[in-house]
C-alpha cells in the first residue's frame, strides 16, 4: 500500500518551528517512499481558528518548499480538507458510535463538571469525567432536555483495558484506560450556523481513516491523545494507522521551546532573512540524524535519505548558533542573483533603492552583495553592511576610526590616492589592487598606514570589504569626492588647532 501521510495544522496562530518540523518529516517520508503528502486544516476550535492563520501557515509551508499532493488549496479525492466543511461526516460517524453504544449524550453543565473536577483534585485523584450521564434512561434524558440543556456526545471508555501502541519512534507505549475518563467527541451546538462540531480526537480519526492515512507522524505532545483515538478506531472497526511521535524541541536551556527563547514562528525567521534552505536543513536535524559527519543537506538530498529509524527518542535542542552557521553558509554559497533578489526588498525598505529598481541600481546592489555577503548571518543584515555604499556622507563610526585619521601621514595618503584615481580612467578590482601596491611603494609607509586611512576616509569604518572591492563600487567620482571631503575636514580641523600640518 502506498504511503499517505498528512500535516494537519490547527489554524490558531502562525506556523511554529515544531509544527514545521512535523510537516517536514511527513513531507520527507512521503517523498522518500513515493507516497502522498496531504495538508488538512483542523479548524474545529471555532473561537481560535481563523482564515488568516490558515493562510499564514500555508504560505509558510510553500516558502519552505513543502508542496502537497492533496489538501486545502489543492483539492483531491477526499475534498474538502477543512474540518468545518466536513461536519456531515463526523455527525454520521458520531451517530454510528451512539447507535452501537460506544457513545452517549452527556448533559452535565460546565459548573457541574468543574465541581466534579475539584472534588477529585481535593481527594488527590486524577480529574476525569466519572460517567454520570453514562446510563441515563430515556425519561431522565428527556427531563434534562426539557431543562434546556444541550448535550455533548461522550465516548464510553472501556473499563479494564490496556492500550498498546507500537510507536515507530518511541517503541511500545502502554496506556491504562482506567486513567481515561469518558471524553467528548461532539461538542454541543456551538455555532448557530454550523451546529454540533467534533472535538479534535474524534475528527482526527474520521479524517485519517477516510483519507487513508498510513502513518501519523506528529509531535510527542499528541502521544497522550493516541489511546483516545485508538479506542475510536476500534469502536468503528477501522484499522489504525502506524504512529510515530517525534520528540519535543527544547530551547538552549533545555526547557520547552517557547517565545522566551526568541523567534518561534517560521514567518519571523523569514522576516529576519533566514533562507528556506537553511531552515529546512536545520529543522531536519532537529531529532533526525543522517548517521554521518555531513550536516549540509538540501530538501532534494534529504528526501533520498530520510528515515524514521533515525529519528531520536530524546528531545531535540534548538541551537540558534547552528541555524546562523547554516544560514551564513547558504548565503555564501547560493547563486548570487538569487541572494540579490532576496536582499533587494530590505535595501528598498531602508530607502537605498527606489520602489521601481532600475538595471543600474540592481547591478550596483549585486556588486555590494557580492563583496559583503560573506559577513551576513541573515539577509536582513545586508542593510547594515551596504550602508557605507549608500550613505550620502561618510560618517566616522567610532573613536577607533577617528584615531586612524589622526595619523600624520593621512593627508598625504589621501591626496596621493586621489591623484591616482583622478588619472586612472576605468576602475576595476585589478586596477585598484595595482594602484594600492604602487602607492605603498611610492609612499614608503607600511601598508596599514595607507589602507586604514583610505578605508576610514571612504567608508567611515575600520572594517568591511577589501578596499579594492569598495572603490570600483563607489566609482571614480564618489571616491574622489569622499577623499576630497576628508582631506578638507582634516585641514580645517588642523587649522582650528592652529597647526600647520600639510
Ligand atoms: N491539529 C493538530 C495540531 O495542530 C494535529 C495533530 C495531529 O497531527 O494529529 O496539533
């Protein structure tokens, strides 16, 4: 039977790292086995679900390169793929469970349930529903209905039963039904248009069954839901899928990954300028290991080697430094035009490029990106690195840079370079390299006494790309202007001090 897996997000917020990792593992598993990857939207939490969140999640999946064969937006033989559009099916199977005696109507109010819960807690017992409505007869039910109570449907959990799960990641896991109270499978009419709506544990089973899901690969936090789901499979005489629960992702302090640890949503990483290639590579290594030294993998390489056997039972630790390292690597090694395309919006937003970028602007930006990309950890950093080229005026950035300009030889160095540039005509990296070599020879100072003042005069900074890379990008006119301005400013400072250093 061909592999069919799914990613089933609840659209209650953006796609987080944990969810994205589940989606990735499912996608890889499907692709590895030539199977199908389905995206289903679990929107039965009517209050917290929104179409906006759904769109964000789907956009994030697309951005990561995780395409789906069936599902929301794509369609397929099991349409629709949004749970609120599948209510008829849940109601149908709820009816079956009711008719076969596996489920019953419960009329307990929220207040009654809260009291029961408190009583159990006070006794030191695990709170659960004790089955007050389990054996109501018709007239008792009628009376409760007459009081205006709206029932929910609860699943009747069998007594004295142990549920065994052969989890592909966690091995054999057992649950004692004694610890599981009868749980709600259909909520009472919550919405005047939609009517009664299933709970997650029920809808997920109906959908996984109808969609012929073979493997359920999801986060460890759903392990405790699994026995509740298995009971429903059994009650409906359906074959259950194979389960694989992937471990939690922990922050660097080994507590559960949360907002405290920094960005958790994929869209945040996207906005910061992380590359989808780096995110995918990084997330693949959160819990899965390739079994060798190699750590750099593209999506297409991963789909050839991914296997659930190598998914670890122990929690994965989110290591931002590793993500940064991977991202920097992808920025350095990817095609320059691709990286340029990613950088342009950031440069536009910074006001360095016009809204309608022309060919010349694009070419200059490409050059700036070529010479600075080795220093970028993420794409948004391009703004800070490109600033020296776009700033209208050279601004001396710090005391260290200021100190460089105080050198006695500086005016002479700047003058000599200005002279050379003025007469050079065409400027390219080789020409500048030769020019600097010649300048060093002619002036007879050490290289540092020449390069540092030039760098500060041209950029205001003591670090950045090589001088021979900076000057051709600035071009002859701007280079000469910047040198001139610095020479003037040094002279006027010296005059103020009454010195006659020329
Ligand atoms: N809607 C559930 C969630 O977002 C899906 C769980 C599952 O994969 O079964 O956590």
